[in-house]
């Protein structure tokens, strides 16, 4: 298993169209779509309330699953099309979890 973290800044035109109800509706749709991504076990979304920077922590079955996601239409519309510049990605092997214990 792998954990990845993504951080990105939103384009100004995206920020200007955001309100709490629109964000809730958008996140509700994204949660449904991400539940269908092959190899994705968990995704936690987060947002900096001061500048609206976005991010997520994702748990994956394999690097292949990550690579396929990064080529997907979902990644394009949910991340690439709305972020300013390139998002920052980090990927690490999971060494232990509370649920599964030591994995290495």
C-alpha cells in the first residue's frame, strides 16, 4: 500500500466562484466519483480556510493505480483544470497502520 499527498493552489477564477453551498455540492459529487477509482482505498480532502489552497491524502493499493489515476479524466477535471501551476505530489510506502499493524 502507498500513501500520497497532493497540495495545490486554485486558479483565481475558481476561487471567485466558490461559496459554501457550491463547495459542499462539488465535494459531494467528487466523493461519489472517487469511490469508483480502481485501487483507491481512502481519500481525505482538506482546504486551507485562509487562502483556499486544496489538498488530499490518498491511500492506494499500488503505484500502477496512482499512475492510471493521474492519466484519468477525473484527475484532469478535479485537479489539473482548476489548479494554478502544477500540483505538488508526494508518494510513500505505508509502513504501519492502527488497523493493520506493521506492514513492512
